């Protein structure tokens, strides 16, 4: 069984960390475990970020939550993703993870204003930051001691 982080005190894993080739998975699992334990803080499981992963594989957050309830490790979740939803090759997983890691909301007219605002709060430059850069900067600001 994986350790449950108290996300009211520490940040979840960086979305850049890849498990089984999947970006976001370790962060999503941290949030899901903390949600089940009542220690999720201001984070949310099955949020839009998590749904990038769930949508890529065409699985539901509720299905992954059942795995978390059963004590699955991140590696077991990656294996489950490989066996469920829409089949993806290793090359497709890498291309998707690379693309989501490079996502720049600033370049999307529908998300630009939101991104400029949240980057200002996190202290990062929206014009040069990726979504993952922002998430990591926000985690540092939120948990600076």
C-alpha cells in the first residue's frame, strides 16, 4: 500500500513524475488517497488535470478511486490503465505525456486570462510558463515554511 500524504501540509507529487509512462498519475493518486483519508486540503481528486489522464485513456475517476480504495500502488494503477480504457502504445503514452507537460494555457485564448491570474498568485511568468510550471510554483508558494 502506498503512503497517504497529508495534502494540507505537503504538496502532491509533481505532475511531471511519470509512472508507467503516464504524466500526472502520481499526483492524481496522491490526491485520491488524501481525499479518501480526509487529508486532501485544498486539492481535488478527479479535477480537470486528473481528467487529462482519464480522458486520454477513456476511463472514469470513479474507477480509479476504487483502485485507490483497494490500496493499489501507483505502479498497479499504471498497469490497470494499460489494461483498461482505450489501448495506447508506449509511443502514444510518451507523446501524450510530453504534450501535456508542455501545455501552455497562456496560448489558449479561452484560458489565457485565468492563467495570467493564477500565475500572478504563484509568482511565475504566464508568458513563459507551462501548466506544470504553474502547478509546481503554486505548490511551492502554498507550502513555503
